[in-house]
């Protein structure tokens, strides 16, 4: 069963475009990590600076390892500089019968 890694980022209006672009760049980089399966970027229709990323990984270990290895990457650092509040992440799994 895949593990979902869900990221929530909130960029101020004046940083929304750059924030979305840097988020896209981060997730292009994730393609290279072991255990990465797929992701979707979701932009809030009412608040373009609010971006969610829902990704799938083969295991929690792989998702956590990618986070650890990528934490000091310039794209991650730039995203952290741009946000109006700290980015958050949670890991989860699909609930049976939830589809």
C-alpha cells in the first residue's frame, strides 16, 4: 500500500507565482528519489498562494529519506523563505472504502 505525503504551503499573494514555481521545481526533483511514485500539485482556487502537494511513495522510509536528503537543497530553502507560515507535511495512507 503506498504512503501519501501531503505538503501544505502558503505563500503571500506577492510571492504566489514564485512559490508555485519553486514547489513545481521541488517535485520535479523528487522523480530521482527511491520510492517516489507520483504527485499532484493543487492550487487553491480562492487563494492562489495556498498550494497542496499530494504525493505517493512506496514506503514511509522512502518518503522520510527524501525529506532528509532534500532539506538543505536550495529549492527547499527558497520555499521556506517565501512562505508566510512554515510548510507542513503529514504522512498517511488511503482509508479502505474511501474511494
